[in-house]
């Protein structure tokens, strides 16, 4: 390519400007810019689609979105009930049941038979659970909808929990639990949750003692299954190449004879957050330190100014990637971490956590914690810039359309809102609430939530080699070692 050859776009602009009698150069650029800036457009109005809402016997809510673009149908099931609603003694079983529904066969079909049938019909399935809920879905060709819906319903309603498949799953989880302490990120998250939430379902993780054979006995698994996978806990979603008139009798046939729930599940009491502020070190002979620091927050998910302001505040602080305050301070300016971000959880019914997480070389551990603390203290004490807040608001508002990219996404979000007891128009309320946020709102919620020095009341968890840390760890707060020092001696 000739580097001195003018571009087609430049030539076109020059020809137009010459034709209207304007000189090619700065004055032309200024005139063009002024013309562009003077253009007026009607205000954009985004009209999003919504799923239709129905109820089928024996009383199950269904969110339905008809879509004939492809000869496919997807069906989603979401059940109220998961590990959060059960005792610690049942944690292994409540974690196992959703995963074993797919692999354990049904009362009429062996696991191998189920595999062969789903493979023959090219059906994709998902099964899982955690916290307060369990879920499943499938995607299949329209012409095989009846067959796949029947076997999927049997997996959910009449599982067999084949002993061989249960033992395979148990072995996999035992291996995973034994290796967790060797993965710094997972270890840090586990220990931090344990510190913050104590003996509460939010902080529980599978331990080897949760996976004894008697904890996964058939009667235990079936007891847990009956309390979760009953129609009283169920919400369904359907999207794809099928009409409601065709789909309704199929769903009612699948639900026919489905047993009611044995009893209503009781939500756990809120966590108490009893950890003492300070530094907690999990010694490991590592070149890098993994850092998680946080404190309780009183902001909850709700249709109010504090919640929306906190969403914007989190984006500014560390939730917007490389443009956030934390990334600029720790990564861009100091080059001490590849990734750093903020965490601000806002549950509906209990306190959440505000904090930050990152990894850095061992020798800059204390320095990075102080940089994070400085950034936290700064947003708590120094009023924010109006432009910074508007950019954060626009970022979230402009991303609103991505909540409605596919019919499946629309159905899933409406199901989630319903099961979380959020208003039907929650997404519209969220968008309007974010757009109402002012700079003063954001500064006020940050000022009320974060300490002025960024360190007071903070629980700081470090997985790393204390022999390599830079000086000053004790200046961050009381230091506690969480287990016997396993750091290798320095040469």
C-alpha cells in the first residue's frame, strides 16, 4: 500500500467541501464538527420484550416466550430449596442431590439408558444448585419435545440415585476438597467466608466429613429430594418453537402425579458477622499473595436510593475493570497487580459485605493493602466528581439492553425475579433508579459504609508467605495466623 495515497474517505470529504465552497483544513473540520453537534434526534425509547405468564395445574407458575426463529425449545425449572435451607449435617446430601439427578438414572431407567436416550435425541441438559435454590433445564429439537420432556420430568421427579454413580460423585468431591487448600484463590475465598459468616450456610463449603457414605445413603438423598423437588417449590420457563396451546397440555402431563412438598422450607437466620477486624494470614510457600479484605455493609437490595447509589459506587470503586479507582491506583499507576476489584454484596434480607480482592507479589503485600485502603478511604471522605458518576450511570444504563438479548435470557430473568420476590417490573425500576442517582447520593452511601482510613473494621485475609512480606504488616491491625506455618524457610 502506498503510504502517501490519500484515503477514499478523505478524498470524499475534500470533494464535498470543495463543492460547497469551503477550504479543506481546520476550518472545514470545525464546521463539520459544529454541524454534527447541532444535529437533533428524538429521544431514544427502548421497548423490551417480556415473557407471558401462565399457571398450570397443580398450581405452577410458567413464564412463556414463543420464538420460531429455530426449530428448538428450551424448558427451565427453578426450585426454591438448596443447601441454605438445610442443616450442616445434610450439607453433603443437599449439594449432591441436584448433581446426581442427571447421572443417577430414574426408577424406570438405568443411568446408561438415560445417557443413550438423551444422546439419541441430541438433548442438552443442565442440573445444579447452591445457596437457596436448585435448577435444571433442557434444550431439544421441537420434533423431539415430547420425548425429552418426559424423560427430563422423570429425572426431576423419580430419581434412582444409582449407588455406583453416587460413589463416583463422592470420589470426585473428596478429591476436589483435598486439593482446595492448594489453590490460593479458592483457599482465600473459603477462609474469608468462614471468617465473615462463621457457622452459617452462606459460608459453608464441602468438607471430607460431609461426604461419608452414610451422609449420601439412598434414604438421605431421597429425603432431601422430596423436600426440594416438589411442585410447591417449582417455577417453570419455556421459550422456543412452540405455541402455548401446544405446550400447556405437555406441561400438565409432566406434572400430573407430581407429589406436593413434605413441608415448607424455613429460611436460615441472617449471619452475625462475628469476626474481629484485623489481619488473618494463611501461611503458604508462594511467590504471590492472595488478598481479600472486607467489612459488613448495611445496604440491601431494595427499590431505594441507597441501593442504586451503592451500585454506582461499586462501579466507580472497583467494579468497572481497568477504569475503576482501584485498578488505576494499584495496576495502572503502581503496576503491583494484574487484576484488582471491589466486592459489594447486597442481599435482600441480611447485611452484605463491601471490600476488595487482588493478587500481588509477596514483597508488595503490605503496600498493596495500603493502596487499596487509601482508595477506599478517599471515596469515603472526598466528594466524587460529577463526570465520574455520570460515566458510571451511563455505563450501567447503556448496558441495560443486554438483559434482553435472547428469549431464554428474558425468561430466565423473569423467573429469577419471581423466585426472589422482586416486583414484576424490577428491571425497569432498576434502570430508573440508577438514572436518578446523584453524585451526592453516591458519596453519602460510601461515607456511611467505608471507614475514613479504609482500614478500620476491615477483615484482611492473606494467603501467602509471611517470611516474604514487606515490612509493616502489624500496622494494618492485629495479626493472627490461621494454621500452622507451612511456608518454606527462606534460603
